C-alpha cells in the first residue's frame, strides 16, 4: 500500500475510533489496489456512520456531505440492497456505482459505515 493511502486511511480511522476504525482500515487494506485506482480520479469522499446516519469524515462542505449521506446512504443503498436480497436471499450488496451526467458515485456499503467517492 502506498504511503499516501496509509495516511488517508489512518486519518479516517482516527476520526472514527474503536472497532469501526479497525473495520475501515481492514477494508482499505483489503481493497488497496481498487482504492488507489478510485482515489486517483476522485473529487472527494464521504464516510458515514450507518447506525446514526451521520458524516464521520468528508472532503466536502457540511451541506453536500449531509445530502450525499441522506440520499445515497439513506435511500439508494437500502433500496439496492433490498433488490439484491429479493433476487437472492443469501446475497448482499457489495458495491454500487451511480453514473450521472456530471459525476460518478462509487459506493462501498459496509455493516457499520458507508464510503462514497465522487469522481
């Protein structure tokens, strides 16, 4: 893993704290190659707490971060997860890619948190 990725993941993990920080760090390490490729073209990112619906870490302003968390983590991810489970009850949503005219959103939902990257 490259040094900048470790610094970035460590910064996010320090903000989260505890068990969630270890989970996030493990996800970043496990997907280091994909994370590096994604962050190369990223405009910004939001990490949100799924249980509280709050922003943990973001490179956007508060209103943009709240909007991304509310609409993507709060509406689209549960809907997509439900669709996947309707198709196969033993399956779960692992990754969601949303392409718009202006941006592309890459969403990695985990149990405790969701990472959304805007490209």
